[in-house]
């Protein structure tokens, strides 16, 4: 989406005007228009064009073809590949506009989006400016704590990040292959330098295609979320375009076959490529494992279309390349792609709606096109063609570096200001138990602030088994304490850790945490601890083991029952904690809408039926069936008909619907939990 179909290289005159029309592959400009159009329509009407996201794959093939074509010409020349010049050209072409869009996105996000989205959005902005957004999203895709976040307005930079990484590695890969091949060829010298460069480049591209495609197929099955964003699983798509560069789009060159045969081959390839691309936009859906084998259809389709070129007939799909508005969309497709997603994400907050209507969506399309057209004239072309920036390689890097630095400074400065201006996280001493019953003070701030509540973890997850690699154990409190307690389970056990640490310190207990993903069913293969974790808990002979489980957990209920039952039968003294009330997205959004006003935020409540009954607690019924006592904190959260999300001036939940407590509120529960622990210890003598 970032590589133009004009021949690469600087404008010899240094003018701000685009290259001559004869340098343009109109068929590729048409393909770019189709690709950006499918992405735009998919993001606005996902059910109408469920596979429109394959436009990104089409862009990858185009980029692979154009960049490999350029590098191949350079490699076969006497001067060879000049990576510095190549990278400067790419930086001049791509980074200035990307930086403008990112700065504008920062401003719009802080102006219109809820405060709770600011820090995650700014973090994504920094990753986008550094072109590692795809790896951040790959990590977040398997990050349990990131699953409730609002989509970042720079999320679409994942594909641009993959392309930039491709631009950095590709010339180095081809140069390395050529150097090795030239050394081998020097022994007998059977080939010319140009032939060696071409064969070595083809070999390198073929290896990347084979290895990356194989890895992509495996990774799509093993970890589909990571596979979608990883550069390693997408490299074969660039390589597929690179292979086309070795074939050329005129096909008949250097062959004995009649021109009419090649014309028919290209004609058929053009239609087949178009059919594969269009069919993919409708037949592939979000539930299709992707990239995997499904990505072969749009990738092969794009490769066929590019190889076929313009067959110069009214009966080929490339006839549409004569329609200037379509190819103009291809000309400005980079700008359209950059602008459209921030507009889609931010507009609902700016106009105060929960969902965009048809008029809103059409307006976003129009604004995206207008901004892209203006950007091309004011930002893209001046930096790309003016002689001042093309005069030396070093100057070509200046605009991009300045833009990246500016974006990172603005984003990091904004994060620092948000965190510095937020009220300090309260300690147990600063928020005594009385805070649970204190009325909301309209003159005092919310704690934690709306902007920082989503990261108010305390020590909940510093020893949490996110990667399911095995039981993770950490100890707090007094190392030589005579009383040893533990907390086991999933993240809804972990969010009590700040309260339990305070209780352990106050009562001179030793606390051990053994918490992880899906470990509410600790014997299940979904929990990294499994049987070993179970054995460790039994062998440790704790005086008391607390546990809890998310009421909407993905763990099978029988697995949770089996785990707690076997712990009980093994002689482990259990003290289960009933799960906290369910916190829906609507209540979370209500607190966002309060803009931090304590009185308005305190009015954001959830009906008790929705908070407690629609998704029933799992712990209490299991404890009852085992005949053991459990801790029920519902009276702290709920009144007769509603459950609170702000108590006093303390924000209760970090997120929704995952319903994790903030560390600040968790600490308020310390006296209540300590009392329950003392009672349970006394009952066992």
C-alpha cells in the first residue's frame, strides 16, 4: 500500500510534479485502487464484504513485485544495489505523511476519545512510528489483559510496519545472495555478472517464499492471532510478487512462442487474477484461518494480474485502468489507507454515537479521499520529488527521521503528562476500610483516574503465567512467618493479590501466589501448571489456600469443579472467594462519559440481575457442594437492586467485560479478607 507503481528512483529535475504518464503501470494503479477500496469497504461494512481485508495481501504482492523489480535492475547493473539510496527513497516516500497522520491522530484521540483509551492508543502510536506495530498487535492478540481494549486508531499501521521491515531486509538479502554467488562463480566464471545476480536473487526470493509459506501454514494453525500480524508469516506474500518480477509482465520476451499465444495467456491470467481477488473478498471471512492456505487465493490472484499487465483489449479487466478516477484512487491509495482507519475509530466518539450510520460511513470515505488528495500535493510529492531532498542520500532520511522523532516525543510526552497529572495510586493506609462506606466526594478526584485505571495492576500480574509455560510462584510478606497462605487460580484470583499482600504484611504471614491463564481449572491442559502445579500446592502444606475464578471464564465448569474437589480431597485447606459482580461494557463506557466527574461516575451502576445472575458465580456452588466456607464480598459491591462501579471516589474495575478490579480498590478489601483468613485459620486450630 506504500509502493507506487511508477518506476522507482529520484526525479532528475527535482520537480514536485509526478513522473510522466508513460512511466505508470495503469494496471497496477487499478489493482491498488481495488485493494484500498476493499479494505475501506470491509472496515465500514464488514458483513457486506467479509473478506475485504485481503486488500492488504494484494498490496504486499504489489510491493514485492515493484521493489524486487527495482533491486533486480540495480543488481544487474555495474553499480549494483545501493541500499542507502534505496532506503532514503523509501523514507522520503513514506515517512513524512505517516508522521503527519500520526500527529493528527494523537491530537484527535486526546480531544475526542475516552480517557481510558489514551495510554493504550499512544503506546500504539509509538509502535507505529517505529514500524513495529504488527509485533505489538501480535503480542496483544495473545495478551489476556489487552483483550478488552478499544481498537487503536493506528492499528492499521501493522501492515505498513510489515512492509517497512520488508524494505529493510530485502535489499540486504538479495545483496548477500549475490555476493555468495559471485564468489562461487569466480572459480570457473561460467556466467556473466548480470546472470549471476539474477540467478542468485531468484534463488533467495524462492527460498523466502518456500520457508515463509511453510511457516505461515503451521503458525496459522498453531497461533492464528500471531500468524495474522507476524512479518515472518507474511514474507512469502512479498516474495510471490518478487517471483513475478523475474517473469516480467510481457511474458513473450526471449521466447519462441507466437505473440498471440502470450496474449491469450496474459488475457486468461488477467481474468483469473481478478476473479480470485474479487471472490476472496466475499468468500473469505473473519472465521477463515488466515493467512494460511486461504491467503493463496488473493496472493496468486494478484500475482497473475500483475504478470498479465495491460493486454490492451476492451475485453480484459484492465480496461478499467482507462477510467481516470479509478487509477487516481490508486495514485492516492497510500493516503487513503493512512487516513481512513483513524477516522473510523475516532468519528463515533467525536459525534457522540455508538455506531456509524450509512451517511457517516459515506462521509468518512469522502473525507479520506479528500485528505489523501491534499496530502499527496502538500506532503507526499514535495518530499518525494523536490531536488533539495533528492540531492543527497543523507538528506533523504532527514524528513522521515524528524517525523518519527516528533511523533515519539509527542506521544511519550503525552503519556508522561497523563500519568503525572493523575492522582497518585492510594496505599492501604491512605484508603482505610472506611473508604468502602464513605460517600462520593464531588470535590475530590477519582482514584485511579479514568486514564490510568486500565493499567492499575499493582502486583497482580508480576508473577502471572501468561504464556502457559508452567507454574509461576512468588512469595510476599514475612519469609520466616509461622503462617503460610497461598492464592491460586486465574486472573480473578490474581486481582486479589494487592489486598492479600497488604494483609500478609500487616499480619506477618507469608503469601505465595500461583496464578495463570485458565488456572481456575488447574488440572486442565489449558493451565500451564497442570498436574505439576497441583502437586506443588499439595506438597507445600499451606495453612490456607485461597482461590477464585472468573464467572465468565473460558475454562469448562467441570474442570473447575474437578480441580477444587481434588484439592479438597488431597487435604488442602481451601478458602474460596466468590467472584466479583460482572462489569459490562455499558457501565464502563458510562464512567468514560463522566470525564472524571465523581458524581456522574458514581451514578454508573449495573442492575444486580445483570451483574450477578446473567453470568452466575462458579465458586459458591462448588464450595457448597464440598461443604466448605467461602468468602462472599457481594455486599461491598452491590446494594439491593444495583452494583456499583465507583465506591466512594475509588474506581472499582480496570476493564469490561473482563471485570478485573483496580489495584486501588483491591487494597480496600484487605481488612475484609484478613478477617476471613483469620477466621479460617482459627477454625483449623
